[in-house]
């Protein structure tokens, strides 16, 4: 199981065990406030004697009224930022290649446990102020959202902080602004922040420019359309090799069956690979070049599968038909494929 998932499972199980113990043990009569334990109460961090100007914000008379939770959180933040900034290179190497990190003189295991200490410290420092729900959400949602937006470590760290800050600010404002639209009482700020963090994560899952669901669907459709066009061009080239330069749609349907064939013919015509005249399909010079390249890759892969992989000649066609759509081709000096057909030259 992936370490993050395992940690979530262990946390949930032990949290449930704690609730069970509280319910079954004699301590069930204690005052256990669910708002404090689960949801947090950011609204109760009242800053008595709040400053009216920036200069008053750092005066001794003002600082002595700063809530203890805020002081602890700022101290934890400073220590964590300093730790990551100073050891960022070492942490990055240890995360991606622990063996290399150890060989470079800094033990990856030690760095891992120190990092876990900082995670635990941040969790404990945040627990009293914001509650367990927001702590878990902020451990997971900003990093998961950033992972969908970038593939670089440094960018992910910065992006995670920006997403966390956005969720915090928007959630805090929305906790009172959104209910007021319907004349309702303000909702819990920590819960509102968690909702915003979840919304940002779902938005990234759907609309991420590289890993989002929409991009994947569009990429798969584009690839499927390209494969269908390649199949049509390859089928027409095979018929051209047999002396059938002009092909009707029924003839093409027999050698390239499928519902997408008609659409592929339209795409191939738009790409100037195929010319359509009076219901007859003819490969253009550009289409002949493209068809020769596809058939060349197909027959070279068939040759490679027989000569190098030891596959029987009558079992290589389907595999080669998938590999022919990939631009690289196996290196071979062969001129005849395993079925006795000529391999087109470059």
C-alpha cells in the first residue's frame, strides 16, 4: 500500500479506536467538545486589544495579548520553513533516491524521520486551533492539488503553499459571506476551509492542464482519431501495392472494418492524405509517403518480433499493428518481412 494511504488508514483506525475507548471507558463522562476536537474553533482565537495601525502590531503591549495558539503556530511555521529551506536539496534527493542520498553522506532514513517529526509537530500545533478535520485536509488537499498541476518538486512546494493559503482565506470569508446570502448564521470556518480545499482538488482533478480528466479524454480521442486515420491510410496503401489505386468505400470497409472508418476517411481527406472523387478514394503523394512509413514500421516490427523475440510469424501481426503507430522503428537491414512482403524504404 502506498505510504500516504497507509498513514490515512492507520490514522482513521486509531481515531475510531480512541472514540470507542472514550465511549466504553469510565472517562466517557468528561466534557469532550466536538467543536474543539473535530471542527476547531478559529472564531474563538480572539485577539484582545487588536492593533489599529501596523506600528502598534509589534508593540509589547499588543504582542502580550496574542493568543497562545497563534504563537505556537508561528513558531512551528518558522522552524518548518527553515528546515525545508536549508535542507531542500538533501530532502529532495532522499525522497527520490534514498540510496544516492545515503551515499552522498546524509542518511535518508534519518532525514525521513526528522521530516516526520516536523509533520507531527505541525499536526499537534494545529490540532487545538483548527481541529482534526482541517488538519487532515491541509495535509492532503494542497499537496494533492499541486501534484496535478506540476511535475517539478520546487514548483509543487510553492504551489501547495499558495493553494493552502487560498483555501484558508476564501474559506474563512465564505464561512460568513455565503450563509448571509440566505440570511443564515455563519458556519464553522475550519469546515468551510476544508470544503474550499476539496473544491480546489476536484477542480484540479477535472481541469488540470496535464493530468486532468478532460485533458485525458481529449488526448485519448485525439489518439484514437489518429490511429483510425493511420489504419485507413495503411489499408489504402496495401491495396495500392496490389494495384488497386482507386478504392470505393465498400472495398475499404472490407479491409478496415469499424464504425470510425467513415470519420477517419473525412479526417484523412482534411489532412490531404486521401483524395475523394466521385465516391472513389485515392492516396495523395503525401498519403503514399505516410502509408509507406506506417507499413514500413509494421513490417519491421514483424521482422523484429520473429528474429529477436522468437515469436512465430503467424502470431506477430496483431502486435505489430499496435506498434506501427509509434514513431520509432526497430533497427533492421531486412528488405523482406517474415511473410515474404517487401518492406518499403525510407
